[in-house]
C-alpha cells in the first residue's frame, strides 16, 4: 500500500513539475492548474504563466529585490512574500504562487542606536 501511495505521489509530482498554484479573477481557492514557462533572453528572464482556459500573463524577473514585474500591459504586478521560498503575485484579478528566494528586509536603525 505504501509503495502504491509513493508511486502515485511521484507521478503527481512529475505531472505538476511545471505547474503552479493560481486562482483566476473572482476565484477564492488556489489550485495547481496553471503552468509556468521560463524563457531567458538578452533582456532578462521572462515567466509565462498560463491558465487552463488559455489565458496567460508574462512576468519579468527583476534583480533589484522586487521579485517580478508585469512584462507587458498596463497592469501592475503586486508581489507579496508568503514564505521564505514563495511569493504571491496579483495581476489582473488573478493570483499566482511562485517559488522565489525572499530576501530579509533590512531593519531601520532604532532611535537609540542612531544617537550612539
């Protein structure tokens, strides 16, 4: 039984390797239904996030600590750290969970240490 369960989990992970959790506009629950494609160009690393219905969003990975920005379109991507290895990106009413290295935010000096 354990072997069957492990094999089933392995098969699910293989199918989900290029999948990410997402929720389309108006959807509350996140589901592992979107796919992600990475494309390296001279302008940087682009991520194409595709919904099951064929819709997609393109993001550009930044090197300035913001995480990602919308690669095209007028809508702004809002990035929120969810865990040390995960960010949530909100764009056009949709939400995406993306793997990321979340940097610690430097603490501002306290008034006490500023007087020293």
